[in-house]
C-alpha cells in the first residue's frame, strides 16, 4: 500500500512575501489513486509569468524518467509514478504522485487539503468486494459507510490530519483493506508577521505597519482581510482589504505592543501575528556650549574649559565637541549635568566651537561660540618670487611677507634699503604681497615688518639683483702706429654702456670666433694681436649677460704689408741681347700691399718708373744699343718701405760690320818667297770675333780676336798663292764677308792688284 502525502504550495499575496512561483498540477478526476485502466488528466497551471504554449512533463517511475512535451498544458496518463510539469522558462512544479492500483479496494483522496476545505474520501471496490465498508483514521474506526462510498469532512481542520484507509468484504472469502492515504491539512496562508517602517520611531514621525503573509499557490486567488491592534485595542476602523496601516505621527503615549490579524473573506480562517514592541524615541534638545574663562583677550598658554549641557541630560547622552567642524580629540569629563573638556590655548585654538548631544536619536548641535587666542606676531618671512627664471629689467616680481604666528589683524610694511614702500593689512592668514615691474634701481636689500599691536617684528633682509640686458656693444680699433701694417700691434675694444654683470664678450673676424672674455662689471674688454696679411677683413663683437647676445656694428680693417725684396727679370727676344732688340725690364715684389711704385735703374742711373695700383708686377721697355750693356736693378716702394732688387748684368752684343782685308808685304809687288800678312778687321762688333781667311774660297785658317780688333794670317808666298783672297768676321750673331782682294805673285817683285779699292 502506498502512503500519499498531501502537500501545500504557497503563492504570494499582494503586499506580502514575494518569491518565484512554480507551476501546480491539478488532477481530473481529483484522486491520486485510481484503478488500473482508468485515465487521469493532468493540468499544469500557474503560468502567470510564463508562456503556456508548450509544456514539458517529467514522469519518474521505478528509477526511470520519461520526458514528454505537449502543445498545451494538459496530459492524459494511465501509468503510476511521480509527475512534474514545466512551462517554458518556469521552474519545475511540485510532484504529483499517481497510483494506478490493481487492488480490489482503494481509498481515493484529493492531491492537497487546505484548512476550511470540504474534503471527500472515496472508498471504491471492484465487483467482487462487498461495499459494507468501514473507514479508519490512524487505525481507529472513524465511520461505517455501509453501502456508501464517500466519507465527507465538511470543514477541514488541523485535527483532521492523519492516515486514513477503508475496509470491505470479498465475496465468499475474507475482509480486504484499501491503501492508506495520509491527510495533511495545510493553511491557505502563512501566519502573518507584523512589519513596521521603524520600531523605534522618533516622536512626531509617521510609521507604516504591514501585515505580511503568503497564500498557497492553489489558493492564490483567495482574498484576505487584515486588522491591526495596539495592545488589545483595534486601530482604525477594523477589518480592511489593505495589508498596510498608516500612523501619521507617533508620540510617546503610542509606545506599546503592535500585532495584526489576517482572515479569509468568510472569517472561516483567522490567524494572528506575533506581537512586536514599538518604542517612541524622544530626541535630545539643542545643547548649550559655554567657555571658561570668558575674557576679551585669551593669551597662549591659558587653560580653557568647554562645557556642553542639554535639558534632557542622562547617562545615555553622548556629548561631542567640535572646532571649525572638526571633532576634538580631548577626553571629555562627565559632570553632574553635561560634559566638559579642558586644554591649554595655542594659536591654532582660535575659531568657532560647538558641541552636540546625542541620546541615540540623532545628534543635536549647540550654537557656535567664537574663541580668539591672542598671539603676538612672530618674525615675518619675506619671500621674493617671479614668473621668470631671471630677475631682469622689465620683469614682474612679487614680494610676499608672512608672519607664521600672530593674532589678526596684522599690519605689514615693506622696505627697500630702509625706505618705506607699501603698507598692507591682513585680516586672514597667509600674509600679504606687493608686485611691481623691475628697473635697475630696484636692486638692493628688502625687508618687511609685521605688527598686530604688540610692536613690529622685522624679517631678515632679502637681496634683489636686477639683471639689465646688455646694450648694443661698440667695437673700436686702436694701433700705436699710424698705419695698420703687417707686424704692427692692433687692439680691438668692445664696450657696452648698460648691462648687468657678468658679461661675456666675444670677438669675431669674418664670422669666425677670435677670442672671448667674461667681465664682472660694465665697461669694455680689449683684445690685442700682431697683424698679418690674413687679418684684413670685417670685425665685430658681441656682448651677452644671459639674455641673448647683442652684436656691434662691423668695423673693417685693412692690413698694409710692406713690400718684399723685388725680383728683377730681363726679357729679350733671344738668348743673347743684341743691339736693336726690345728689352723688357720686369720687376715684381712677391708680397706687399698695393699700390706699389717700381723704379728701374741702369748703372744706378734712373731709367724710369711704373706703378702697380693693384699690386703685382711692373715693366719698363728699352730698345737696346751698345751702351745699354751693364748692370740693371729695380726698386719697389708701397709707402712703408723701399726694397731694392739684386743687380743683373746685361751684355748687349753688336753684330760685326763687314771686315776689311788688307795685304802686308815687304814690297809693292809680291814675289815668291816674300812673307805675306793677311790682316782682317771688322770695325764694329762685339768680341770675341773669329776671323776666317780664304784663298779662292778655300779656307786658309782662322784667327780669334778675344778683345775685338783685327787679326792677321801669314803666308810664305809661292807662285800658287796668286789669286783672290777674302776674310770673314763672326762674333756669334752673324758672319760678315770682306770684299775680295787679288794677289799676283811674281817671280820677281810685283805690286798687288784688287777688283775694288778701299781707303
């Protein structure tokens, strides 16, 4: 026999406990036990929040589970087991256990029983069982059914809980007993619980009471009534459909036990909530703060006592003290009434004080009391600040004077080298400041004073050095010599009229740095050097004291170079100068500043001069004569010095003139055996001269005249020597031939004859 338990599933009531609902299975017919072969229709309900389009059915029997799906929420079954349903998106329903029994006698009961329900228990028998039935509760005879099948419980109560079965008689056999059914009567709603918006409301505040309960899901559509009580007194008008009750204001007399009732509309079921105590709280009044001692002037070190007291003072009252809204950490001391704290005054203790009193119902503040601690000013501190990194002329500077200690107001005075500047009064901490744009005159020492009525206090002096950007420098050039010539010493001066030290000077030649120097004061710097030709060009200087270099005007310097010793060269059209040739005298000084004047000399006699405006060389031309032989030189002069060249000798060669051939014999008629002297002489021509003697164009011989003049050639005459004679003079330029002279040699004395006669 199976023992079935009737279960209760609860659903939320409006304004009551809320939870996720699950589907409920309803049976048609409503019995959990039927005979085999009969059919039971299961309906899955409770789709308030779920789509009922498809339903899943879970059937578990003897450890096996079968899943089915129906397009609606019903399922017809014929098999025993545990059934659950699930709509799309819902949790599983509670189980419904069905028994398709093969017994001869069965007791049928509904799936669930609630308090107040009219319950039918049906005892059914097969044909062979006589319906002389008896129904039992907890094995005790409850009723004799005789020929009836149904046993009714008009209004189910908790006393009806128990195990039920029925009996009958089988024909010609024996008694039979049905299955056992356990009836568990459930409440249609849970015992209510009283909730309050506050169980310790402050006097005068509203309170909302709520009677909370839960309906079972099978009875979720059952309306309920509610009633609220204080002690045994009904609140409001009595029963109401609303689970809430509003008390607009709670006072001390309203403290007490509160509870509620929940009932069905017919009042067949009424349930009371537990009682809850509500205590109306009375907050503390605003406390009063007093200071002791009460003096106009409170100096540092004075012991000060703060006392806080409220009219509703009790040991439960908690006092707190505040300074400018910050809790004080001093330990408070309970007095006969109120509480106090004490401390020695410092300058930080000035300000507003208040206290609070809290009896657990919220802190109430006192009115603020002002305390001023009088402190003489300390020595102020003077600070100097500027937005720029350098304190330069035109920059804005700020002087800030502040006394770290001292009662307000404080009068501040600024000074520059003992001269009073501005005066400022400060009514709050932080000091005062003045600002101004700097000039060079602002350099010096600054200090400030602070005074709050106890005499001025002076700060340490702060030195301010105003940096003045350098003016444009001026470059000048000086030299002991009148001329800036090579080898002379020249000095470059760079000077600025204004500018803060330290100043860096830099000299440049054709944009190339030459030399630099740093000076600690305004003025000028100088740079000296010995001149070379390469120092000619443009010069300038720069001055810089941290604000960027300033550049001077350009100064040009021309270095005059003395001429070097000139070189004289003689240029003729051939290797040997010849009378009539054009001689070019070329004079050049390799170094020297122009213009250069060249002079040309022959045997220290001036020939002439030539100027080279751009430097370089100069020339002088001569048409040569014999007198131009001799020593030549030149001179170069550019105004600094005159230089003489080396002497060069020139030999002008004169071509020989036509020579004259003469015979010199002992008698007028040459005779065989006479000694004949042939004499050949060129009247003009540079030596040495080489003379050639010819007889009938046959060379007789040659004679040299190293120093010029004529030359002779001797013959001892024979008859063969008769004939024509000539001579030739040659000094290397050209050869000149004499006229021919005829000689007749006789056996006896004979006079010579010639084709031409020459005196």
